[in-house]
C-alpha cells in the first residue's frame, strides 16, 4: 500500500514511475508503468520467491540507466547473494542513486554485524520509517526517517462510537492478541478481533486464542477487507495495540486515528512517535494499565485524533519527503 501511494503521488506530480512488482499487482495509472518480475504474490512460494527476487533485482540493474533514481524497498543485508560461487551484494552493481527503505526489524544480530563491517556505497540513501526503527543502526551515515503516510480522505471520520474494543492486524504472539483478550475480560467490554492468521501461527491460534473466543464478549470476525476495516475502526471506542516487540511503524494506529478512534498502546517501537499520551490515546506498560486507561478513553477528542494524522502522517507529507530525497540524491 505504501509503495502504491508513493507511486501514485509522484505520478500525479508528473514524474514517470516504473514499479517492478509481483504477479498479482494491480497498480496502474497515468505516468505509471507496471513491470511484472515474478509470477507469484510476495508471500507465496517462499523458496522460489528468493530466486525470483534475484531475477527481479538483476532486471532492475540491467535497466538502471533508464531511471534517474531507483527506490528499493529492501534493506541492504538481504541483497547479499551467492553468484557463481562468489558472495556479492547487488548494491555494488548500481551506478545510479539508490534509495533504500528499511521496513523490517533493525535489531537482527547478524544484520547488525553486517552493517558494522560493511559500509554502504556512497550513492545509497537509507530510509527508516521511525526514529526507533533507525536507532539500532544510527551509526549508518546518510540515513533519514520518513514516516509512512495514508490517504486520510479514504478513512471516514466519526465522533460517534459504539461500546466495543478493537484488535486489528494479525494473530501472532508478538502482536499482543492474548493481552487484548485479557483487557476485554478485565473490563467486561466486548472485543472484536479482525485479523488474519498465517499458517505459521495456526497452532498458536488453535491452542491459545480460539479457546478464549466465546462469540459474545470475545468475537473473532476473520480478516477484514478495506471497507470492513474502516467500518470497525470508525465505530470502535478504541483500538488496542498491546505489541510485545519493537514495531517499526504500526500503520493500523494511524488508520485508527484518522477515523477519529483513539489508540491505547504498549510503549514499544514507534508507539511514542505516533501516540501523544492523553491527546490522541494512551501509552501504557501492561494489561492492567491498559484496562485502567479505557476508563479515561472518553476524555480523548476524536477530532484531535484525526488532526494528529493530518499533521504528521498524510500521504502528501510522505510524497513530499521522498520527492525531496530523490532530488537531493541526484545532486550528490
């Protein structure tokens, strides 16, 4: 979604954009060219996908002189490949400026070790999606933080709320689904769970989550499409975000705020950069504090929630910052 918003935003400003994408991409529009480089969606055929990934990158390298700037949504460490018996980082094969946006965890030990021992080429411009995200790799020079942005107008605002809590995302331990259920049980407030279940988390769901779903206090409604998601978001009294890991950004928080729905979140990852405690939600340390914060949720202004996104997390702001970075990369 972020790539699509950025491509459309830049194209609307007259830039010619080529998107190298996987088989089920539907991105299109004036000034946008879609180049399919893998027949598979990103999350399917994982073993084969790495082979297609290399082919995709080589197709970009071969065509690099057609472009002023190349934007890779990869981190440099995963661009290491073994080719004809030699280990090579494909970044070394680019002569044009390359902007690299990191999206995944930045505190992976082997990746940290790699970055400490390998300088990025001077024509590389690393981007992180929050200050917390950049923190483990703050020693990398030439880096910048650009927050993800959303098209605020696609998220309907509502000041009228219904009496339920919402958990939205993915059912996995680090997202805090069990903690969200505990908050519902402690407060006796209904919890709607709108989330997908990856195959790797199926056993966790069956053993630990499913037994606590009663269909009344705790309701699991499956994975929500976009229209369903915004309906749940705009009507919820609050979104629970009890993450147990350093989430690099947490787009669902911004989407919730855009709908005028406050967020109560654990103090992890980017949370303090998105949630202003007592203004657009509450930042807490544990389940008991989260349950207590719900008692004060009506003190949070729905309008202020929306404004916090308009000020800091709009797609226009994101496009501005990337456009400026692309222009400055051309001058260096």
